[in-house]
C-alpha cells in the first residue's frame, strides 16, 4: 500500500485555501473576557482577606477560583476544626467543584459547630443533586428561606431538567429570574437549560448575558466556549476555555472541554497535557482517561487505548463515544461478541449513527450473523449516497445467505465512481402511529421529525414540507428544525431556499453535517464560490476534519490546483492512514497533475490493488501510467474504466488522449466527441482541437 512519501520539490507552494477572518461575533464577545483578564489577573486575585484564610476563600470563590478557594478553606479548617464559617466556606468551594459528597459532609460539620441550620437547605439541595438524588434535592430546595430562594430555584430547575420535566424547570428559572435578574450564575443555568433542550439561540443569548454581568465567571466562560465551538468551530472556542482556566487553572470541567477541543483540532500534545492537568485536579477522572484513550487510538496504539479505557471504571459506559471506541477496540482485538454488545447499545440510542451501523454489521458478519448484518445495513443501503464500503459489506452478507443476485447488484453499485443524492432513513412506524404523539405535542421536534420522515417515505413531500415549516416557526432557535426544512427544500430542488435555511442553522451550529448541507446547496444552486468560502471557513476552524479535507481536496483537483490538492490530501492521508482506495486515487491524480509521476504511480497502484473493480481506481492507475510515458500499459486500464461507466466525460477524455498518443485517431476522436457531449466537461478547448486535428 502507498504511504505518504517525502515531497521532492525545490520549494513548497502555499496551500490555496485563503486565511479567513476570525468570526466577528466570537471576537467581539471575547473582548469582554479579555477585559476581565486585565482587571482580574491571577496576581491580583485573593488580595482581600490576605491574613484570614476564611475571608481569602470567600474572596477567591467570588472571583471564580474555586480550586484556590477550596485550598484556603482547608487551611482554615485545619487551623480551627470548630470554625463553622470555615466548614461552610469549604462546602461552598466543594459545590463549585461538583463534589457533592464532600460538600454535604462539610455542611453538616458547619451546622454541628454552630452554623444556623435554617441557612443551609439550598446548599444541601445542591449537594444532593450532585450525588444524583433529584427528588431529595427538590424537597430540600423547598425549605430555603426567602433570602436564598433564587439559589434554591436554580437547584430545583437543574433537578427537574435531569428528570425531563422541562416545563416545570422553565417555570422555576422564570421565578428565579424575577427575584435575581442580575445573577450571572442564574443566567448561566438558564443557558445550560436552553442548551439541553435544543434552543441554541436562547442558550447563546443567556450565556452572553452571564458574561456581561460577570466577565470573570469561569462557569459562564466555559458555557460560552461550548456554544462558540458549536456556532463557529474548534479554534474560535479555545480562547473561551483558556479564559475560564485563567480564572481557575484547576477547573476540571474546563480542562476536559479544552482537551477535547484541542484533540479534535489536531493539537494532540496540548490535548494530552490538558488531560494530565485534569487528572491532577480530579484524580481518577473518567473523562480524562477516556480522552487519553481516544488520543492513543488515533495514534494507533490500541493496547494503550484499551488500558486507558479500562481506567474509567465503567463510569462512562453509557456514553455514545465510549461505546463506539470500546466497540472498535474490541473488534481490533477480535472480540466480536463484546463489540456487538456495545455497538448494538449505541445503535439503539443513535439509530442514524452510520459509523456504528457499519462497525456492527462488520462484527455480525464475522460471527456468521449475515441476516442480522443485512438488517443493520438496510437503512444505509437504501440511501442513494451509500458508500462503496457499505455496499460491499452488504453484498458479502447476501453472498453468505446465498442471494448472489442481490449481492451482484450491490457490488455493481459499489464499483460506480459516483453516488446519488442522500435520502432520509426509513421510518420505523407508520404515519398513523407517529401522528398521535405529534398531535399531542405540536411543535415538539422529538415527535415531529419521525412523522415528517414517514411522510417523505410515503411520498407526501408537500405535507412534509408544511410540517417542517411549522416546526421552524415553533422552534426558531433550534438548528435541527432549520436543517430539516432545508432537507425538504433540497428534495424539491429549491437549492437557494435550502441554502438560506442551512445558513440559519449554521449561525447556531456550524458542525460537519450542517457544513456539508450548506456547501451542497450553494454548489447545486450555482454559487460555487460561496460554497468554497463556507468550506474554507469550516476548515479554518476544524483543520483536522476528515470530510472537509476530502471535499476540499476534490474541489482543488477539479480546479486543477494540484499543489494545494496534494497538501490537503496528504493531510487527510496522515489523519486516516492507508486503506482508502478513493483517497489513494485522488492522490495519484494530484501527483500526476503536479508532474510527480513516480509518487503518482505508487498511489495509483495502491488504489487499484484495493479496489480493482472501481473505475475511478482503474482510471487513476491508467492515467498515472500514461503520464509516466507508458501509453500501452495505460490503454487496457482506461478501456476498463470507460466500459464500466461509459457516460463519464472525464474517463472518456483520458482514454481519448491515450488513443491519440498511440496514433489511433478515429478512436481518439470518438472518445473526445463523447466527452464533449457532457456540458459539464471542463477541457472543451483541448477536445475540440483533437477533433479538428
């Protein structure tokens, strides 16, 4: 297989992707946090109460440095174990650090040493909530005196949210807001609530208000970072996490989010350093071990990844990312039954997770459960954009059960060098079954989306579009509603309207699925430059994203910008390694275009070895041979590619040039004429010249 060779060039040309301005909204809002740094730098923290550890702890907690506040409170408790105020300060610092068990103990010690028990129900409710006891937390919060009513309502709202009682939680937050409208912590909780319920626009507004009210609030900065990451991308989010860590360098949650963002941005060493800091802040942190396991798996060290995942102690076993990583590692180890158990659980909670379905089907095939594998792949195979791996996997399943006709049809699809439009997953229930919950909860995306999918499957596109438009009206701050509307408009070939809907979604959540939809809608609507700008912006924020790198490289190839395509595709190759025939074929084409024939041949041979039935691989290999001077060797491969896909203009044009090189002018003219029949064919002038020569 081909591996990335050293680039043998006198000078490396810069990549073609232009540097884009950092998102204006992110910079403008971040200015608030920057001002806070200048006013509240670490060397200024804790000046109040310098000689009194309790006063110092209280001051540090007000300045949002809970870790230092805890250390100061511990000093006070050790100095005087009967100091009720010291125990209370320690309890409050522990609550800020999410240590519910420790906080509950310190609250009781504060009461036992003389603190008024009537002043602590809201704190005890908080501690109980952190321990997962929502019912007792709600009951305890109800005992709070009016002075602490807003705090108690915040805890009540958190508990109700965890129980799925969103209307009651919203009512509690509304009441708290009437009592304490200038409380940054309350606005942060409101932002978290809106984020949890999918209202990203409302979450952003609440987080911005929290930062305005308290520019140094670490929890508000952390939430703002998570939202900026969703809105704009990985790079734009990093300063916000750094701002939170400036306030409290040992804040575990901020370190975890920072590490995850660094890792996804390709900054592996920095991510690893952040996870180590998280383990110092919270020894045995399951989240930190999981992130380290992901880093190890990406580096190809499966044994280390497995060892690190075991250190989580099962604390994250129901988290989708952990299930996917665990299933993947089990498959690498050959423990397919274990992998099947994890991946089945993941598919049950994320039925449209294509990666999980592919892995599960592969594991099932290896345990001779071919029919089950076919069932798992069926929703993907039904889509027009099913990739060659899925189609081949399903074909192997049909071969196992003796249905060679179905297998042959799928293998024919797998060999085709292009895919059709994507479609929706088939619904699990009928319209009649799905309409009842949608009628009971109108405007609820959880009930509306399955109903719309069912309507599409039944061919009622007009009704589905009307439902999608109503869903957007009822949920203007939910990006998923805008995406669904955009998908419906794409089905009706209304590309401009679809792009407008996707833009609104991207303003709230500019992730990979939203980006791909927006780029496709703009491109098919005739706005290739706008599509390229959207893709470039996404890549500037997510430089290691595989889908964006692949698409960017393919567009650079189509534009004839081979140097930039090589840079992009080599970056992708370094990310995913060998074994991708399509990537090898693209790299072969790029190196051929750049005149580096030896490297092009290496990649072309690797592509053809992986997928000899794929006409794109055959074309890449044949063209690389032709470019290196072996027209005779190229002829058979290019003829094979054209025979498989006779209407592909690019394949015919390559064959035409080989015929011309070999002096077979009639055949060359025939292929050139066929290429010109496609209005999308790019090299029209050269083909016309061949016809008139």
